[in-house]
C-alpha cells in the first residue's frame, strides 16, 4: 500500500522497536533480500523497491535542522517512501501528510503497543483494513 510520497514517522523510546519495524517493512518491499542496517551513524540508508526508492532515516544523532536539508530528506518526503526514526528532530520540517507510529514497550520484554496517528485523508483509505 506504500508509494513514493508516503512518510512514516516512527516514535518511541530506545529499544521500543523502531528499527526492527523499519527493517521488516523495508525487507518486505525489496525484490531480493538485502541486509538492512540501522542508519544510526549514516543518518540515512536508501533502498530500491518495486514501487520506488525507500529512505530510512535515523535522526537521533542530528545536531542541526540544516543537516536535514543537506541530506535531501525534505525532497525525499515527496519522491520516496520515507521511514523516519526520532522524527521530533524534524521540528517544523515534519510533513503534515505523514503517518505517525508510536511504539511502546509492553508488559513483557517481547510485547509492544502500537498507536497509529494521521491527519491526511490518504491514510484513512490505506489503513481501512486495519482492525483495533
């Protein structure tokens, strides 16, 4: 259901599963299996999928909003599928059309709670099949 221009913002504490979720989503979109490392130190990793480019950004180490522009991330919000960890670092650059996933640890080490938030109507249609 994802297409270029779709942005998913991944919120959650360290260890909540943001990178694990992103890795699984990216691998599900690739034509052939590929290692999907965390972009913690590179800030951005890109992948080619059958529907277009996927950008995986980890903004935890970001020190200045100007770095977002230098990375080309704001352009990618319109041209690629973007998964952004630590989206609070985007400030006013966070796209209004993004889907926000909030991951929280659950009652045991393997459990997670997912909250999904959106404001743009395109996500209502894309997520119509999800059950609570």
